[in-house]
C-alpha cells in the first residue's frame, strides 16, 4: 500500500540547498534514487512508498536513507510503509533499517500493536516461536514508538524482519532511552534520518530456534539532522546487554560505525559535507537540544 504521510519538513532543507547542495546535486540525488528504485523493484518486485511531500523533498529523504551495505553480507531490500530494511536471509535479522522521523509523526496517537509475526512475503524471516523461552526480547530496530502516526506503519514494525534478539537490559534500558531521545531531537529539528541495526561483522556464536536466528553482540544507530544549521550527525554503538554509563558512553561518530560495520552511510551528500557530518561526536551538543 502506498504511504500516506504528512508533508516532510525536509522542504526547509531544500531551501537551504543554495548554500549546501547545488541544483546539480539535487538532480544527482534524484537520478540516483530513481535508478536505485528501479533496480530494487526489478530485483524484489516491491513498490517504493509515495508521499504527500513534494517530489524533491521525497527524493532527498529517500536518497539520504540509502546505505551501501557491506558487500560481505547477504541482503534483500524490503520497503515497508514507513521504513526500509536490508534483510539478511542467512542470519534472519536485518543488516540495517532506515527511516525518516518527522516532528509531526512523534505526536501520533495510534496505539501499540504488540503482535509479532513473520513477514509471509520474505524468505528467511524468523518465526515467532524462534524467540520462545530464549531469554531474549524481540527488539525493534525501527521502533513502534516512531510509528504512531499510522496504523499500517505501526503494524509493520512488528514484522520479524524489523526485529533482532536483544537482551532485556538493552531493549528496556539504553536502547529505549535512545529511541526516546530521537523523538525529542526530531521535534526540535523538524526531522531526523535514522539508520540502525546489528553489528554483523562480529563473530556470531549464538543462534535462536529452528530458524537459527543470529544473536548479535552489538548494535549501532546513526542519526542525521538534515535541517540543522549546520547539519549535525552522531552515532551510537551498544553491547547486547547492560550499557554501562548510559547512552552518553555509547556515543561515537558515524565514521567509526562505518569502520565497524562495513556499511557506507549518507553517500548521497557532497563529499565535504559527508566527511564533516560523519566525523562529529558531540553528545553534549545533542544533549542540550530540547
């Protein structure tokens, strides 16, 4: 089903492109996204979401959510109503999940769905019983709390293609607090681009159920505030357990996460801006955003 969504505040970003991205860069982003959309549609028979935002806003948001996945990892691209998944059919968890979170969306009122299920259209999806009596929570990558603006968006977060085995101390602790912080930051900055997932370059030593769902040792989250002036970025890496010292101690740069995961984030940005944003690790600055 096509995505019906409020107008994206990334239109502010477009107005600032004269000082950040040139018209040529916008056209390049559009061409890159359209090319990628055709490629993914051809490979997976999926339809990219539509939006009530202007075409340029939509193209920019989608381009910023593109990730060059570590080529050593198996992947199938899945496009849901509110987020995109690079799903690993061999490890039965996502490589990464990407979405845009707008300020308006954080005020949604859709109740939590709470019914996990395999995605019947996806080969390699975990099954609900793989998690039974495992000692692990079914940890959301794209959180249900970010999707209260739509029944369909909310329900899609409970597909197991968006889920990883997480220790309860992480899922209900630092990971949850970071999700809450992201909603706070999105309200202040009008929108964020968020990409998160397990660190699958670590040696996997534990698996769940008959499907053998990989249990990651660590998780990452990278965050871009495209409307901030100047643009801001930050990242976090957390162990699959108690995060000593809280989310501040887990903060790092996007460049460091790229080294750890082998993924390439925000490559649609001009090189100089990408390098600047991805080098930043200023949790104090982010912590002052209200």
